[in-house]
C-alpha cells in the first residue's frame, strides 16, 4: 500500500493515495458503502467488497480514528507501515494463489489511472455522461485529480492507457464485431464533440473487451 500511495501522491500529484484516503474516511464507512453498491448492482463481481478491508473492520482497525487501518498511527497522527497488515495481505494473496512481483511506478500509474478511465468509458457507453470532458471536470473539481493532467479521460487519450489496460486484460485479439445497436450508442454518446475521437477509440477498446467477457471467450 505504501508504494501505491507514494506513486499517486508523489508521481502523479494526487493529494493522497487510495489507502491513505480509506484510512482517513474510515474502513467501517468504506466497507458499508462498497457493500451497498455491491448489492445495488446485483452483486456484480466488479463491485465485490474487499475481504481484507472486512478483516480490518472486524479487527477494529477503522483507520485514523482508531489509530490503525492500513497504516498504524502514533499519538501525533504520523503513519507507519504495520507488519500485521502486511501479514494479512500475504495470507490473502496465498489463499488466492497469487505470486507477488514488483511493479514499476509507470505500471502502477497505468493500472490505477486506467481503472478510472475504464469506469469513465462505461459512463459514456451507458449514457450516464455525455462527453469525456464532463467526467474529467467532475474528477478535477470533486475528487482531487491533478489539474495539470487534465483528468483521467484526457490522460487515457494522451497515453493510450485504456487501450493498453484492455489489451492486457483481454488480449490483443479482442475484435468481435460490434452490433448495430452498440454502434449507434457509441455515435450518439461519444461523438457529440468532434474532438472526442480519442475517447471513442478508448471506449471501443473497452467495450470490445466487455463483449469478449459476455460471450465467454477465455482470456489468453
């Protein structure tokens, strides 16, 4: 968690990293929200609550307000890594059969910002947001996204992050034909602004990956 927070805070310019933010909000609140979202979306696996976070709540590690969460905090509020959390993560990793490996800061940025852009692309495809720039404005002014980066959708356009994320998850051969209904939806929602061509490419890459999952095509 230390590396992830440091990459977003120091490498990308966020006010704080995701683990620092969860500790600030409180894990009881975080877990209650993610559980309600999971139920609201009919237990879609995409919104599965974190089992590790559940363990933190059960252990009374609610974040800053309890003196321990992902991090442990001293009397002055200074955070430090906690071997108990490291052991908990190692245990869950072993249970899932995950082999740990090192990630470069660039890989961490790509995965984290790519996840934001992927959700943004879904908002566009589902008609919840009209333009990629609308999503960027919301993230810039409401969520502390670094303003000089323009927002997750602009980031995805500039660096091709979303396309690379989808290719990593679903393989480079994700090219099933898009049906007419989906093509119409893309043109209606993504081509409102002629400058959104890059975002359209990202959305197409994303939704092709979704089609691949829907049709049960195995990951390579």
